[in-house]
């Protein structure tokens, strides 16, 4: 069974001024294409 996604929208690029943790260089969507990703979003309150 094939699922079609109506209204599919591409993810926006990451802002250039983000502070990344535990990586050698900033990430880009192009570098991550085709990879399984798990993002853990957290903040200090």
C-alpha cells in the first residue's frame, strides 16, 4: 500500500546562527537527506 501525502511541505533550512551541541560543524538538511533522525528539543524554563 502506498501512502500519498497531500499538501506535503519541505522543511525550512536551519538558521545559520544556531548553537549546535555534540557535532563538529553545523548541520544542514542537505547533509542529513536520506538519514533517520531523532531530534530532542528542550529548553530551560
